[in-house]
C-alpha cells in the first residue's frame, strides 16, 4: 500500500488518456488486493485500455441521477 502513497508512481498518469488511467488503475488494483478487483473491475480496465469510455455503458454511473 506504500506504493500508492508515492507520487512518483503516478508521474505518467494523464487523466485525459484512457490507457494511462487504465495502467494506474491496474497498479492500484494490484496494491489493494483481490477484494478491490473482480470481474467488473477487470472489465472496466479492459474497456479503458481498448480506448473505450466507461460512460458508454448501461447508463448507471453509480451516482444519484435524481438530483
């Protein structure tokens, strides 16, 4: 978990690049362990790596859309 506190581990992160975000999320997933990951997490990472947009799913963004 100490690796996540090191800002140099995220020096290559470009929040506007889905592939860059996917790499950072994979690193976080490895550090956090199995309970953090799972099939949905892996699917989301695969979608980002292929250049996809996580917002193109079924419309459920996980937030409260009623506000």
